[in-house]
């Protein structure tokens, strides 16, 4: 499966969110693998919110007219 520019941008955004979320949890002194995994899952929220927003110029879902 070849990724287009929008998919790459979404994955890069998710990667940045994961780093921020995992570092924030670890900075509290909590290194439990299940909590770090929860932070990584929670990091999905910002890119998903951008994807749901059809007006997001970076990688929002296009309406059927714009596709």
C-alpha cells in the first residue's frame, strides 16, 4: 500500500503526538508499559480530530465535491 502525502502528514502528526504524550507520562515518573501504551493510544485524538474536520487544509476529509 502506497501512502499519499495526506497519509504521510497524518502519520507524522500522530508520531509527534505519541512522542509528546509518552514523554509527558514518563516525566511524571510513570514508566509502566501499560500506561505508556495508553498515552500512545490517546495520542490518536489530535490527528483524528484534524481528519474529521473537512475544513482542515493539511489532511482533513474532503467532501464528495472536493475529492
